[in-house]
């Protein structure tokens, strides 16, 4: 995330409307691109299904297959996202870039195997044709690759290429779907699933090329990142719990009176899912704003504050830096909350006026759920931004308990309210978001009041390395990898040396 902040600070320093819009555009695509692509492809494929005169049952099954793949892939990757993010940040700080690509291969391999087996078993018993099973599994696997790549992309400053990759993959998916629906007699579900897979496949391939170009050849075991699960065990669950809270209410509502069985194990609640999908767009503003505003202004002060501890800063300088850092942090979080609430109000007002005119079957009840869910998502995204600040200060336990509260309260509230009046649908997310917001706000304020204590007194007197079973296994794998990779490492180092010699000769 700091990598994004550094580059955006340079982009925002340029004057003019075009430069500002470009900076916001880059930040938006980097932070929300894959998710935005998922929503746009979901809507686009349904429109193409209408264009191809696909029957209602098949349209609903297509929507459900894509939705299941999105939710399943996000759930699997959520267990690894925080750990790999922390590992990557530590490796960049330690100037060990050669360890990053190996962790990418290792984490991706684990997720593809574990997730592929689990989702494959589900699809086997899902009660859909074999061709649909294969395509659903392929989409799931491609999505896992894209979500994993996104974690590592934050360190790359080639935003133009990231933006182009997003646009090209979207166009290719739509063009493929349109051509196959128009000029072939194949099953529309099959051709549109192929189009989505191709779109995400192009994005995955492009992102991999960017990563491979930016990060050097890696050596050692690809499982080294697993050591961080023992160093920071709370991080493994933070991402997963946030995902459970953010999407769990959708799955619970599939079992409500609004829920319908589409086919086999594929369920949905269109009257709840569609308002939730539209309401989700209301938080993209804060997602982008956190990076473009909070990080760009807060991170330099954060870095300066901690550098004073490491570079013999006096107590007066440390106190001044702390006051300035916390003041800017409070200001930016306050602005972020105000912007989100303002955008939520605008979203609700415009949605109430425009959605009924679109003639997409929105009932008065769905419009009410849309308004409620907009408020719920607003509370969630404000709280999530504060939780990320807790992670900045390494308060992993605080982030874990806050995320756990959000997941439990949201899902329990939704489960209870689903049996009541339909006018209360969506309030589970509002209650969970409010509790999340209050809990993380209190935790952050308490933590900041004793910041120097947490920085200095909570640290162990002597550094201790984790020596659990996972670390022992990683040590063993690392020794084996070093032996096996000797020839490849020598070849790589010789090439680097030759390149350096050529560069020096050319410069002379």
C-alpha cells in the first residue's frame, strides 16, 4: 500500500484537472479493478444473455454460477491475502525482492490446490451438467490467480499498464461474448462463461507479465511466506473474517423467504442480491479515497515518526512527530467518513429517482433494501479503513477482534432478521457495520493514546524467532531448495554479472 502512496503523491503533485483525474483513475483501477471487472462482467453477461434470447432459468443459472465462483475465490484468497501482503512489505523493506515471486508461486499453488479440490467437490454434487461444472471450476481457478496477483500489484508503479490490462480484458470479454452469442448455435451459458473466463484469463496473464518484469528471479522454497503465519497468526484470520462479514449476509438471505433454488445446489435471492450489488458501488469512492488521501498524506508522517526511533531522534522530535502524525490521521479519517456519508446520501437519492425508471423489475421492497444496504456498506467501509490503520501500527489483535465482531454480528443479525418482516432485510449489515465502526474507533483511540508504550514497551527485550512446526518445515524445504537450485542460481548470477559489465562498458 505504501508503494501506491509514493507513486500517487508524485501524480497528485502535478497541477491541472487532467492530471488529478488520471491519478484518481489509476488509484481506482489498482484498488478496485478486479472487483469492478467482476461486477461489470456480471452485468454485461446478463445483458448479452437477454440479447441472445436466453430463457429466464438459464439467465439465473448463469448469474448464480458466476456469483458462486466470485464468492468462493474471494473466500479462499482471503485466508492468505493479509499474510502475503505483510510478507511482501517486509521483503521490500529488507530489500529482498528475490523472495517475493517465490511467495507468489507458493501461495498461489496452495490456493489453487486447496480451493480447486474443495470447489471441485462442490461442483460434482451441484446438480449441473458436466460442461457447466468444468467451466465453473476454470472460472474459479482464474479468479484465484487474479485476486492473488492483485495483492502483489500494489508494489508495481506501472499504473498505465495496469489500466490498459483492465480495459483490454473487459473489451475482449464483451467482444467474445457478443460474437459467440451472435454467430454460433452453442448453449448461451457455455459461450458466456467462456467469454468471462477469457476476459479474466487475459487480465491474469497481463498481470503476471507485469509482476515477472518487476520482481527478480526468486530462489529458495516457495513456502517461506508460511513462516509469517506463525509470526503473525492473527493476520490469517483478519482477511477471512472481513470476507465472511461482507458476503455472509448474501448467502444467509438465500435461505430466507426471498431465496430460490435455481438448480441443484445453486441458490439465490435476486430481490436481495441485485440491490446489494448496486449498493456495493457506493463504497468504491472511499476505497479509492483511502489510498489517494489517507495514504498519500499520512504515510510520510508515519514513516518519519518511526524513523526517529531508529535514527536517534530526541524525545522532543518524537513527541512533535507523533502529534503531527495523529492530527493528520484524524483529519483524513474524518474527511473520509464525511465523503462516504455524502456519497451514500447522493447514491440513495439518485438511486431512488433513477432505478425505478430503468424498468429492471425493481419493486418498492427492493428499493428499500437498496437504501438500507447503502448505509450498511458505508459503515463497513469507514470501519475497514480504520482497521487498516490498526494494521499499520501492527495492532493485529485489535484488528482481529474488530473483524470478528463484524463477521459475527452481521451474520447473526441477518439470520435473526430474515425470519421477520421484509422491511428489516439488510439491517443485519447495518448493525454489523455499526458495531464494527464503534469497536475499531474505540480500539484505535485507545491504542494511539499509548502509542509510544506500544512501540517500545510491548516489544520483547530480545528478538525471538518463531520455531513452530511450520517454521521447521519451511527450514527443511528451504535447505532442499537451495541444493536443487544451485545450478540455476549460478546461471542467473552469471547473467546478472555479464549484464552489469555490458552496462558499465556502454556507460563509459
